[in-house]
C-alpha cells in the first residue's frame, strides 16, 4: 500500500513537470514570434551638393632617339621646359611631382623585295616621364592644364590628361549625411506607427547603404550598386541611404 502511494505521488510530480514545461515552451514561442515577426522598417536618404577643394592634373611627355643617351638628353631638356612652365604659372615645388623615367625600345618592321613581312629590328629608344600637380587652387590649375601651347611650341610632346577633382573633408561630409539619413528613416517609421496606431519597441536592426558621389547636372554619372565616386566633375552630389527596423510592442 505504501509503495503504491509513492508511485502515485511520483507520477503526479512528473505530470506537473510536463505541463509546466509545455507551458514555458508555448510562452517562449509566443514571445519569440511576437518579437521577431512584427516590425516596421523604412529607408531614409540624404544628399548634399558640394564643390571639390582639390585638383590633380597629370601629364606625360616623351622623347625618341637612336641611342638611349640621346633620348635621355632630349627628355631631360623637355622636363626642364615643363617644370619652368609650371613655375612660371604659379605652381610651387611642393605642388608638383615628376615620376621616374620609363624606357623602352622601338622597332621597325622589315619586308623583303616582294613586300612580305620578315620580322622587326630595334631602331632606337623611347623614353617617357609623367608628372602630377596637386593643388587647392582649382582655377589656376584648370587654366594651365588648358593652355599648354607654350610647351608644344618648344617641341615638347606633351600629353595632358583631364583634371581630377576631390574633396578633403569627405569623412565629415559622410558622417553628416549618415546622421540626416538616419533621422529621415526614423521620421518615416514614426509616421507609419502613428497612422497605424502602433507602439514602437526597440531598434532591431540598422544598415548603411552605399555612398554615392556623382557629378552635378552633367548626365555623365550614374548610381552604382557598389557605390559611385565621380572624380571628373568639380561640382558634385553626395547621397547615402540608411535602413532601420524597429520592433512593435
């Protein structure tokens, strides 16, 4: 009789434990679904027009001759012409950089009496040197990059590349845009919550969209999935997006 009583008590305790376990599991699943399945999301954006404050202009000149020494002497003279041109137009020593000289052989094609190609043979050397001008005086550098006729008149075979435009305070600009885009996303979420009579919970997730820098009013720049970074235009537009997700109480 005593043994049956103990078995009955044991079974009762086990049953109660099972009921409590299922109850706790159901409670946890309910709150898990409530917390993870109900949310309000919105994407905010911000943009700003700005002007570059730094310009980089690059160029390259070359000289050809039968011997490497002759080519180098000619290139060295051209280099002095280019440097003097920059100095005469207000570019300082600190703003200009002349890169190491590149050297290469030149070849001429050979043909037999019947006009058939029979190979090529070296006929001289071609030396090149590039330079770079970096300045905050954009107007000055733009002007000298266009007016290179003086160098051409002196026989310098100069190839001038299009200037590139950059902004030295880009990090500050980006942080300001992130702040504005975040506020814009939160305002959208608040409007949705208000119109649906919903109480917002905690921030569940946030993500930053790509940072885009495009040219202003040119039609030459486009948005990119990986982010665009225009360097061809002096006047630019920076854009960024922020995605927020808030839980619902």
